[in-house]
C-alpha cells in the first residue's frame, strides 16, 4: 500500500508522514529531501540547475537515502547531508532545481524504485509519482501559521520566513496541485497528533492498526 501526503511548504508533511508511518509500521519517504540534496550538490559543484551535466553529476555521487519511519536521513558517502539541506539558502535555490524536468525524472526514478508499503510526502506524490496510491492527502495552512511553525526550527525572523514561504509556494505551484481524490486537510486548527489521527481514521479499512484507545 502507498499513502501519499502532499502539501505546501512547512504544512507539516514530514512530521505528519512520520507519525502516520510509525502508526502503520512502515517507512516514509520525503521526496523534498532529494530535491534539496540536488540543490546543495549542484551548488557545491558550481553547476546551475540548467546545466546538462547536473543529473550525470548526481548519478555519479554516492548518495544514499534512508527512509526511516522516525525521519529520513541522507548520506553522501559517510557525510550526512540531512541537516545541511534544511537551510534558507537551499530553500532559496530548490524551486529552480525542481522546475527542471530532468531533475524531476531523477527524483521520480529513485522514488519508484522503492518497494511498498510506505508513506510518500512531497508536492506531487499523489498526482505525478504515485497516481495509483490507495490513499491521498493534501495538507494546507495559512502562510502565517506555517511561518510560525518553521520559525521554531530556523534562525530567521518569522516575517522573513513567511515571505520566503509565499515566494516558494508560488515557484512550486506547477507541481503542487492536489489530486482530485485527495483528502485536503487544513492543519491550522489541528495539533500535529490531530492531523495524524485524522489521516489514520481516513485510511482504507484494515490499513491502520486496530485502535487500542
Ligand atoms: N498541526 C501542527 N501543529 C503544530 N505544529 C506542527 C503541525 N504540523 C507540523 N508542525 C510542526 O511544524 C514544523 C514544520 O513541519 P514539517 O513536518 O517540517 O513540515 P513540511 O515537511 O511540510 O515542511 C515542525 O516543527 C513540525 O513539528
Ligand atoms: N514532490 C516534491 C517535493 C519537493 N519539491 C521541491 O523541493 C522543495 C523542498 O521540498 P520540501 O518538502 O523539503 O520543502 P518543505 O515543504 O519541507 O519546506 C520544494 O519547495 C519544491 O521546490 C518538489 O518540487 N516536488
């Protein structure tokens, strides 16, 4: 079974996907990490997102992606990239990388090589990558709410974060359309556990473990 959880920047995709994956006893896959890794490695190699050498360069790297239920980890050989790719600098450059069809194909190839069951989160998991997923969700919240949540984990001021989120939402618009059959959840009024429980309750019969409470 594949569950997709898409949504705009800082809507709660990773945290919610981790909680749902743990409850189901399956891994979750953060597709955004791969776009972020491509952005960081392109920058470090001095390659522009438009450079035809970028995908061959990425293919030649010892990039390893660990889709653990507790949190995805990203390695370049023995160097862990997970934290390095969560920065305002990568945020500022990732949409240009993600706009390149050849980069999207590179990410999609890696995602489709994974063996189900898993939870997949990103922008287009329920549309372009796993259109036959058994359950699809799309998370939203106001830019202000999302900025407030992201501000707790970044050094930048909340106003600066909000402006950057709005800009990135616009740059990502093309790949961020919810699947028609996706359950759209406004996470603004809900706690993190509330969103997780909403998704677990909406899964097909038998997908979620029997509720003990
Ligand atoms: N419904 C929620 N209520 C409060 N905080 C939340 C909620 N969902 C996510 N968060 C917190 O907001 C921050 C951003 O969530 P994250 O999962 O990283 O979003 P995304 O993966 O969409 O960028 C994290 O610190 C997370 O714990
Ligand atoms: N399925 C996806 C996932 C991410 N992305 C791109 O990768 C960037 C980072 O994704 P992310 O999920 O890590 O970003 P946050 O929502 O966590 O801030 C997004 O801003 C998009 O530009 C995408 O185009 N398609």
